[in-house]
């Protein structure tokens, strides 16, 4: 399952999560972001119960992007225990995203 993160549910789903969180920051108009979408959906199913897989629309939630200094999209953030522990900028293969998440589980 892929969670849609907004400014209103960010604290509950991300900062208070007892599992590692992978957040894909994206926008509808971003071509490389659309390339990551099926990968993120697959990971949502594969990591069910082990990690939170989420997406943030930066146009609708610019405060979240600003909080983490995100200047380019797609950007994938890795959060554990409420803290940013890793970041991946740009469209990358699923193996790259999974390897970073696996280190946090």
C-alpha cells in the first residue's frame, strides 16, 4: 500500500511511525517522477508491514519539500524514528531504492 502524505497527516504517518518510511516527493508535471510511480507502487506491496511507503505531491504540500530542502524532484527521502537518514535524488532503479530501505529495516 502506498500512503498519500499531506501536511495534515505527515506527523502521524511519518514522524511517529515505528517503521522506516520511504517518501517519494513528486509532481504531476514531472516526467521522471512518473517513471518512479510504478516502482513505488510495487514497493508498497512488497514492504507491507515492514516499512511505510508514501508519496507527497510537492505542489499540494510545498511545506514538506521545504522542510527537507528538496529542490529537485523526484526525491526519495528515508526517515527512521522521525529523522531523515538518507536521500535519493532523481529517477533510479528499484534496486537502488530497495537497498537503501533494506538497511533501515
